[in-house]
C-alpha cells in the first residue's frame, strides 16, 4: 500500500499512495492495501483528524455578501469609545491558525489540496500551500503531497 | 492636452496586466510571509494618499471608508461591532482582478495595511491590532478583518 515518509522540516506528510481511491478510509483498506504492497515503514496510528479552527470565526458567516450603503449596524457608537472598550478587553491570542491537517491514514488527500498551514503564533503569517500531484507508475497512480 | 498630462495620464486599460505581471514576479521571488509584509506596507502607503476625515462614529468610519473605496472601484466595507472586536467585512475587493486568484492567500494584506493605518489615524492605540481573520479567501466572498486587542509577538 502506502509508503510514508516524514519531512520533519516542513511538517508536511509526504505521501506516496500505491493506488488512490477517492473515498473515506475504511478498515478494509488496510487489509487490501497490505496485500498489494507491504509498507516500508510503519504508518502512524490512526487518530481523529485534528482541525484547528480560527477562534471566534465559527460564528461568522464568511459567505455573506452585503450590499453597499446599507444601514450600519452600530452607526452611532463613538469610534473613540469603541477603541477604549476594545483596549480594555483581556488580551488573548486571536485566531489565525488555519490547520487542515488530516491523518494520512484517513486518505483525505483531496481535501488537503489548497489547504494551508499557518503559523500558530499568528504573526508573522507563514502560509504553505499543499499541492497534490500524481504520476502513473507501473500502471498505478502515485500521489505526491508537497508544499 | 498638455505635455505633462500626456506623460502622467492614468492609462488604466493595461494597468491590471502590468500589475498582475508584477505580482507574478514578486510571487516567484518572495515567500507568502514576505508578500504579505510588502502588501501590508503598500496598504499603509495608500492610507497616506487619502485620509479619512470627519469620522466620529463607527457608522462614519463605515460610510467614509466605503466611499473612498467605491470611488476607486475597490469594493466597500461593512462594519460589525462585537464585544471584543470591530469586524470589517470587505466586499467586492479587486484582488483577483489585479493579482490573480492564486494571490488571494497574501494579497488581502494590502487592505489590512490600509484599514489598520486608517484606524490608527483615527485613534486606535498600539494595543489594538487589525488582522485578517481568515487568510483562506475564496473568490467572490467577503474578506474579514478584525480589530481587537492582541498579544504582541516577540
């Protein structure tokens, strides 16, 4: 099945898949893939995908598209007073971490395409595009996940 | 038509192509982090060109900023007041038209710099930072910037 290599420097999984299937990972995949080709290194234990979402963004409807010149929601709030209120709020790290990193074992590679990893320290932002390439090797499609 | 005007007239028709090519070259030379820094600085520079005046309220800011943007066909903003933040939604931004779809991960920093400079000039102190909340921008969607108190990075 799969040959898995780890690139520690980039924190990206560099995946080579013997035969790619666009479907969720299932237990039967391991058995099936194991019959085809034993992995050279042991895959990581299957863990739930860890998807860190930006803080507070869950409540935001990003898809909205408002019309110009519509009535402001808080038109009469003094800007200087608002600045003072915001400055008095407890400090916290704002959410800018966008991490869509799925376990390789989940075979969720398509969803990783065009995802990015951002610096959890938020500033400066370090974004990495993930690219999914493929080539035919011996009649089988091999996938490469690269940054 | 004066010679001076002839030399400095905007010639907007081909400008997007030249700007797009410039962005493409920059993108091959700089990391996304560096691109964001450059474009943030460009936004800061733009804020020097047209300051917002007579802004007293949140509504004034939304109206004046939108007016400035609309006059240049740069979209418009919608401001939402939250307990811990002031959210600025930028709609119809010209980023894809100027820099291409691939640039959306970093090009919005130009408006981050523009809005941050505007808000600082209007009294937002150093304890407040404006940041683009989600850098994963989809074409046609509004871009969210958030002014809030932030921990300073070392």
